[in-house]
């Protein structure tokens, strides 16, 4: 029983480290998706034709 109690703090520290890595990777993925979804000139002009019945924003080409 004592052995399990000594490992518990190590597990908690590792979980916190992993959660920080996950949060960091989420930010990176969101940044990359923003860059990928920009139009080639970097301006969201809406010049790309919309599909019939679909909104003009929120689609990646």
C-alpha cells in the first residue's frame, strides 16, 4: 500500500506535464489551420465563388 502512495505524486506531475503539452499542441494546430485556410494573397476577400446554397465563409479551398 505504501508503494502506491509514493508513486501517486509522480503520476500527478506527469499528468500536469502532459496536459501542458496537449494545450501547447492545440494552440499550434489552431495556428496552422488558420494559415492553411487563408486565401493565397492572405486577404479574406470572398472573391472565391460560393457553392449554391452554401455560406461564403468557413470553407477551405
